């Protein structure tokens, strides 16, 4: 009986430690869209440092002291301010008090052109003229002063990103962590997997066999363990 109890305690400790690490130190995320191309690609799986911005302790809801606040250039995971639930990942380009302006796709912060990340891009060569409602915010925005305790986020794929140009800033308490490293990358567009259907019992093994056969082709080996910057 004592051995059983010892095993239960060891399992409980392991579960608690895993929960603390996941919620307070490091967590994994998957990139679902192309808004951060070509810094991050659809199918990238990354690790985020939750400790650096002051992680929330599980169950009790307390926050650890932050090592630093988000800075311009950081790739940040946060809760979408529209619903407070969906996890987004963008690059921080503005901190409280900064004046943000976009003119003909060129981003300036406090009157100085923002240094574009190495793999950022404008995927649409056209520029929307002013006066076209929501579309206008994409290429021409501001000037806009970032409110206190808030951060301005933009995707590296500037022409294909729903970001602070459209839904404004992210509150400090919605910030979850800083992206650190791509630990896995799966290129579904390389060879599209067969669909799974509840009406076809063979669709699951068919999917498994297909991905097993094409495993080495669909993994982006050159992206594994890349540091995100």
C-alpha cells in the first residue's frame, strides 16, 4: 500500500510541475495563419517564454514579477482584445506613448521609420487609396498615440494581417509571452493530406499512411530549432 501511495504522490508532483511549467514558464503554440510570414509560417510550432513578461501562476491567479515589458521588435503572444480568449501572435511595434503612423505602407514610430524585420514583407503590391473605410487602415493609418498600459501589434506580413491597425491596442494584462524558438514545422501545403470523414472509417488510416510515407518531404527541416527574431 505504501508503494502505491508513493507512486500516486510522484505522479501528482509530476502533474503539478508540468502544469506550473506550461502555465508559467514555457508553452507551445501552433501558427495557424500567414500573418507573420515569412518570419513564421503556417504549420510552425513554437515555444514561448511566459516567464519574461510576468507569468500567471495556475489556480491562484497571481502574477510573477515581470523581467521586462514588451519592447518594439518583440514577437508576442497575447489574447485578442476583441474577445479576450483567442490567442494571437504579432510583432510589437509600439509601446505606451508612442505615435504610430502608416503612410503608403511605410510604418513610422515617433516620426522615425520602423526597421522592418528581416523576413517581413508586403505581399500585395497595390496601395489602397485613402477613403475606402476599413481597407484604408492597412496602408494609411494614424497618427495614433498608444494609450497607457497598451501595446501596438502588427504582423510581419503587413498586407495580410488583422492587427492593431484594425482593432487598436493590446492591454498589458492580455500579454502572455514572447516567442522564442520554432521546435517543429509541418508543411501541409507541400503535399495536401487526404481528408478525414466520419462516414469513411478508412479515412483515418489512409491519412496516417499518407503522412508516414511523405513524412520527410513535409517536415521543414531547415526551420527546426530556429530562434525567432
